[in-house]
C-alpha cells in the first residue's frame, strides 16, 4: 500500500491509544511514560511503589491524556492478568505494552546467591513473557498492537559482575524475536529498545568509578552519558504507526557504543 500522500507527522502520534508501562513512574520508565503522554496516549503505570505517580498525574493533567496506576510486583503470581484486566477496566482497550520493569544485582561471580539469580530473571524476563502473553490476547482480538521490551547493552555484551542481569537481557532479545514471529499474523509488532549508558541512579556506581567511567566514555563515539530524555523519541517511534513494518528488532540507543 502506498501511503505517500497520507504520510505526515501524525504517523508518530498516539492519540486514542492506551499503553501499559511497567515501572513507568520512576527511572527511565518515567521518561517513557512522559513521551507517550506527550504523544497523546493514555498510560497505565504498573509498579510495586507509587513513587513518582503523583508527578506523572500532574504531567498528564498539563498535557491532556489520563494516567492510571496499579500497585503490583510484576513477578508476583497472576500479576500480568491483574495488570491487563485493570487497564481494560479503566480505559476499555490496550494498544501498547512497554515491558520496562527491571532490577540489577551486582556481585562477584562466586558470591552470587541462587535467590539473586532467580529474582532478577523473574522480574526482567519471566514477567515480560507473561505480560506480553496477556497483552497479546487482548491485542489480537482488537486487530493489533505494539509490544516493546526493554533490553540493554547487556543484551549484546558480557557483564562479569551482573550475571543474572546479562542473562535476562540476552533473554529479552530472544523473547522479542520469538513473539515478533509468533504475533506478526495478528498485526502485533514486537520490538525492543536497548538503552546505552544513561545517566540514571542505577549507573551512578559506574559514573563514580573514575577508571570505569573513563573507559566507558572512551568507548562511546558520542562521548557522553545520555540524558534519559534522549530515549523518548525512540520509544514513541516503536509505539507508533510509523514503525508498523518493523518487528523483531532490538534498537540500540547508545551513542554508537556498540560500534567499538
């Protein structure tokens, strides 16, 4: 289909769409939420804590779309069903899922506990699997949708102090490809976003390590840690009709880090 005559910046708009964003009230998730809100989407935030929710509600009031909140540990039993059901109850539809909730535990290889491994895998990978499944059941009935998983530079690389995190983010890339293949016939595009080295509380330990910070900066062609706002355009693109023929892709937003 030739859409040249119809194409305009509205292809990047999300007016009338409803999104779930796990962990969407704090950290990078807050920027994803604000990006979608500014693009016209209503957003359901799913998080263990209500930290940052009031700020997002005020932001939404200023910018138009409505925000909802459900308090859930995404790794808890039946959490995916509860989150999707709450979204449908409040907004009546579901068009976009952003699997953002994630945790990281750092340790030396011989000091990792089994429970540390299991907790990271449960939150970062297993919860994403279940949420994608529940969201896809709704999207398939309504004619399509977008699922965006959040990967990492550790989707591509090793991480000798973050074994479970690295394994989970490699898994996110594989999960993205598998769901993309399985759901293409349902008009559901499944992609992932892989943030590079972003200036967030999670990365402070690296930024404050002078040797490691210098090593990272020397590895980034753009030469700086990204501001979280630099991810906003990419998340909107993957959530919007502008990316309708893109599926199964993990998009690095890394200032060129993976080039070196």
